[in-house]
C-alpha cells in the first residue's frame, strides 16, 4: 500500500496543538516571525522551511525528509500528486487561520517543514565535482539564497562555506534560492580543512577580487576549478587570498569596481562553465 499524506482540517480547537504526532508537527509552523525560529539558532530546532508551491515541490523532491505541510485548500490541492507519496500530516486552513498559526499573512499560501539532510562527505563530494564555489563571510541570507540559485542554474556542483557564512537553510535563503539550496550540496568547514580537501581533489583555486589580473573566462578550460567569493564590502580576507592560484577580476565600466556578490558570482559561474558538461 502506498503512503498517503494525512489531510488535517485545521480550525478552532485544532489550533491549540497537543501531544499527538500530527498536532505536534503543527508546531513546526508556529510564530515564524520570531528570530529564535531561525534554524541556525537553538530555538529553531534545525528545521528546514519551504514557502510556496514551487519551493515546496523542490523540498519534497530533495534529500531533506519532510515532516508536515500547512496550506490553504487550493495550494494543498495543487500538491496532490506529491502528497500521494507522503506519510506526513498536511494541515489545511483558510488564510486567516494559517496567519494565526504562522504569525503573519503568508502570500504564498503553503509551507512545508523538513528535517536536515545528513552532511555529505567532503572528499566524496569533491570527487564528483568540477566547479565549486567557496564562500567566506557571506552572511546576508538573500545574497546566500541568490548565490545558490545561480549555482544551480550555471553548472556549479557544490558550495563550500568557509567561516563567517550564514546558514543557507534559513527560511529567507531557501525562499530566495527558489528551493535550489535544497539540491546543491554544501558543506561548512575551516579554511585549512577546505583547502586541503580541494588540493587532494586536484582543484585550482581562484579568488574573485577587484585587484585580480585575469578574467573568469580565462579559466574556462581548467578541469577542476574552485571560485572563492567574499562578503560585499570587505571581500575575501588575507588568509583566503593567500591560498589562491589566481586572482580574478570581472571587467567593468569606468567608475565601478565591484558588483553585488550574488551578481558577481553569476557572471563568474557563467564564464567558467563554458565547455563544461
């Protein structure tokens, strides 16, 4: 017998929750406006939250184990095919009731929660990769989400997070990435760990910096390439720059020396993906 999501009509007493499995899963969605619900903070319980039909579908097709859904009837109906394969509660509510649970009106009309997926093995991940992004101190959740969306679109196989980066699974990052943060594998570590693994796997390291002396396109033929990007403003630190084989600059019009980090990443990703299958 195939699994089928348990549809739970949500109104009145059901809002108070309880000890049952389904009622407890409703707590995944409560008070999402509170800062302590961030997955990278202790109160956030490490849950992954997806918003909107498109992003929820990507979560359900990802390695992240789904826990529950909450949505207005129309959005839950749109997900009927995906729900037929799930053994999780799907709470159905009108928009006002959903806002009572979440803490604000949610325009996208549906949420899904999931547990985190196991972290990949670093050496195994790099063995399967040809293009890797390495981020340092990228702590803006929207930039991080946009970076992952660009990575998914432009042939980047993995993202490595050096110290100072925000959690890619924060709700805003997942939303801005359009759910692609759930399909691009990532791993966090110290510079010494990341560099050693990249060198073992035969990667050439290239840093994006306004002081660079080659363009990204000049590295398109490199077999295995890691592009290093730092936060807007300070850019990459001295430790990261000291590790690199190349310093890369995107040519720009006079009077402009840099781009938003997600935009710069997209330009560089596209340039180095030429000829990469």
